[in-house]
DNA sequence: CTGAAAGCGCTTACAG
DNA sequence: CTGAAAGCGCTTACAG
C-alpha cells in the first residue's frame, strides 16, 4: 500500500497542491466548499502527512529525547510515565535511551538525539558523568535541555529536583527523634549531586543535634544494577566494624531493602537494634517486613514538571523569545513505617 | 548556532554538494584527497546530517515504535530495556508509548507512530483491545509489526511469547506435587490471550491429576494499576467463600504479593494453610516474606528477540524480499521459594 | 479564493 | 574523479 500524498489528492480533485495543503490546515483563505471536498477525500484515502517532509520544512520534529541511567527502576520508570503522558497531551513523542550510568554512552546518546533533531532533551545524568561539554553543546546548539534528579549544578539550564539536602536532613532528624545516637549512612556514588546533597543533609542533622560526625560510619554504594546486593554487603561490613550503630540513613530504598534482608538473616532486630530510613519510596518498601520508613520522591510529578518546562522553552525558542531557566524544586515527605517505629 | 549543511561545506571547499555527500559516505568514486579534505572540515564544523532530509530521501527513519500497557511494571520495564539496548546496537531509536490498557489510546498511538513513519512497531496489547483493525492496517501499510506477551492470535505477524499454557500447567502441577488438592486460581482480565492460556494450563493440570475443576475457585483481576489491591481483595473474598482451599495459582506476582500480604495480616500461614505460586518473577518476589514461588518470564530476552525479529523484517522489506512471520517461544522455568516449601 | 514557485537538506542516476 | 539536475513531500510568501 503506497502512502497517499498531497499531490495525489490534488490530482484527483483537479486543484493545486497548495490549496490542498491549505485546506487541510484550515487556512482562512480557502473556500468552505473546497475545504470540505479536500477533507473528505483525505479521510477516505486515509491521508497522513509525511512527517519527514513536514519536519524538514517546519524544522520541528514534535519529538523529544529522554536519557536516564536505568529503566528498570521504580523512580525512573515513574518519571518515564510522567514524561510520556504529558508529552502525548501536547502531541509530542518521546525517544528513550538508557545510559547505564556510563558517561561514554551518555555522550553518544546525546549525539544520536541531536542528529535526530529532537526538539528538546530531558536527562538525568549517569553516575560516571565527569564532564559536561556534551550538555553545554546541546545548549549552544539552541536545543532546550532540562535536567532532573541527577543534575550538574554548573550547567546553565532548567532543572527539576527535590531538596535532597533537606530530605536527608529530615530522614536523619527522624532517626535522632526516635532515639538513635550512633547513626550510619549508606551513601550513593561519589559524583552525583544528589548523593552529595543527601550526605550533606545527613551531616548537618548530626551537627545540629550535637552528634559527632564519624567518617567511618559512611559506606558507599554505586547504586547501579546491584543495589540490593550492595545493601547486603554494606550491612555485613557494618555489623563487623560497628556493632554499636543504632540507626542508618540509606541513600535509596533498594539498598535499604538489601540491608534489611541481611539484618533479618543475621537475627538483628529492626528497629529495636537498628532503625532504618531509606529514600525514594519504592513500592516494595511498603510490603517488605518490616516495612521501610523512607522519603517519598514524586517520580511522575517530576516527569510531568520536566516536560512542561521543556515544552515552555521549545515554544519560547520558536517565537525567538528569551528563555529564563527555572529551578523547580518539588516537595518530598517523610513516610514513617515499621523500620523506625520504636 | 546554525546547523551546518552540505552546502556550507561545499562552498568552503569550492566543490559540489554531490561530491561532499559522496565523500562523507565513502563512495568509491571520490578521490582520497577530496575525501580527507571533506571529512576533516566536516568534523571541525561538527557537521551532522539533517535526519529529516535523510529520512525524506531514503524513506527510513531508523526509529521504531513501542507500545506497552504499563511502564511502571517489572516485566515491561525489562522488555523496554531489552528492546532499547538491542535497537541501539543497530543504530535504531525507540519511541515508547503507554496504552494504559486502553483500546482507544492504543489505536491513537498506532496512528501517531504511523504518522511519524517509524520503520516498525513492537506492541503488547492492552487488556481492552477487542478489535484488530488498527493492527492489520499497520501490516497492510507494509510496516513490520511484532507482537509480544499480550498478543492476538488471529493477527498475522511475528510474535514473541512464552508458552503460557505450559508455564501455568507447571505451576499448578507443582502445587499438586506438594500436596494441594483444592486449588484456586486468580486469573487475569478476560480478553488477553495470555490470561486465557494461563487459565487453560491451570485447568488442564487439574484434569490430568483427576481433580475436579470448580469455577467458583476462579477469581478475576484486571491487573492494571491496582494489582496489589486486587490481590488483597481477592484473598479476602477467598477466605470468606472457600476456607478449604489449600493452594492458589496466581496470574501475576504483584497480585500474588497482595494476596500474601492479606493472608499474613489474617494470620493464615503460607504455605502451611495455603501454598501460593505467582507468575513473572518480579524482583519483589524474592524479598517478601514468605518469598514467592513463581514462573520466571525472561523480559529482557523477550525484548531483544522482538527487536531482532523486527529488524530482520525491516531489512527484508527494504530489499523487497518476502517476509516469513515467526512465532518465537521463549523458555520459562518454575522457581520454587518458601511459599510452596512444605 | 486559487495556484505557481521556491526551498527545507539531503541522495543518487546520469553525463562528462 | 566531479558535478548539474531531479526529486523526496511538504509549507508559505507572493502574485493574480
């Protein structure tokens, strides 16, 4: 089945391609009669404009790119859902790529998307991303760029984040409030801004409560595919090295769940022996035993907000208007469950 | 920053656009000297071919579409991962849409993708899909189509599936093997082929073992966003209506996890009072308590297989060769965990 | 109200 | 080895 073109419709009706095009787009300078004739034939022939030709002319693809570190991940799949839903409302399609936390892949994928002439890009950085030239290049090429969750502070573009520092502070304060005094932290990878901020929030809460910060209580997780195992491993180490710890604030739920599993196996009671707070509110956290206290991080909302901001910038750019970059900070909240109910 | 075009390079080097184009694509009839000159300038100017123009000429978009019922879903997000990874290897990008189990949305999304002139489409049907014209239209338009997991048997195209009937049979037989004699089934929505097949496998296992099939032991779940709650609800009903049941085979893990949670709350012992087998092997199943026996369904593999088949068909179509539709059946295996360890 | 013409940026059959 | 020309299918400024 060959695709129907404007020319075909024009020939069949013995009018010009121009008029067909204008009729279909409801230009005011086409007679109602012609319009209805054209529209009718177009629909019976099942005419679909060739997107390539339209894109080439209008220099718009109605497509955006999304790069995330991992797809199989409660938070990120929620973000995808938010972005895809919002984009569809505005007639945009979303190309999704997974960087696998690799800087090299991320660079290549930015390139792919720029080649594809997407109208804008939304990205959450890979843990491995150490330079930002690929991102500033996007901005230089005048392609709207929005970063979310794992951002680079120094890159000048719009960002959708939560206040990681405050959220981590709240989580740690909560542990202190229920009586913990020797509090460990399983932090994320060294580079990402959010794992830095969560660490800083943890430290600040200790300071403000007169608890001495002890670096040996901080364990690192890469938080890639192995999060669950990393949680188990760190829990094992912690038991060997510090049997006086009474609380842990953990960078992300999946790691926390690994830790819980290890403590359960070792016969350590949660929260009586060790209280635990996670981060992100994965669905799993509400069904493991004990249920896990955590910080709710609104994935779908973040996705929607990121697309909305990108959309604004795409529209502004189209009208050659100046863009003001926004830093959108969404609210989080502490969810108390059994892992901290003393 | 304006985008660099072939014309620009041609002008700067005082040669024709034709030659520039051919040089960049390593045509044999361009002198090595010209080639290196062109390539060097192209790279310093950071030339990127305009994908729209290329697509318009070559009638290829190097982009495929993927429609799935839900994104936030262990199995489907694994499939996404498999498809995206495999596609990238071959230089293809993936546009992802979520049908939300809605037939109407699914139709609209097929339309969107066809408009976008994707090179092929991979789809897992919505529960609500009752007609297949939108799918046969894709095939008529000569766009390669591959269905996976939730397929329509009567649509003539390639399919990637598991043997749902056998897997369900295995699961039910396992319950019988450990001594269950009064076995309920929480089935999926009525339309999808896979929930029909799983039901049939369940029934066959009962038959083969001389256990009378009792329709009142079959409960239905829509398996949409509420799966967990549906599991709880059905478990509640089951306890009221049939306190003699000693085993349940459940259509999908998330529903099974809801049921486990309800039984735990009600003080019913798993597996002593009721043994449970789920389906799909969600990560969660290995960490809840008791851990859940289930059928492993290879999401990433299915995604990869689906893309590979689609890719084959895209290539064959390009060479005007006939396509032979494949039905690819991937292996599943029963994973025994505590919920059936008597 | 209608249409001829230019042009978006490429690719490729063809001529020289 | 090089290049002029046609064409992919659309949009839109312009003329009538």
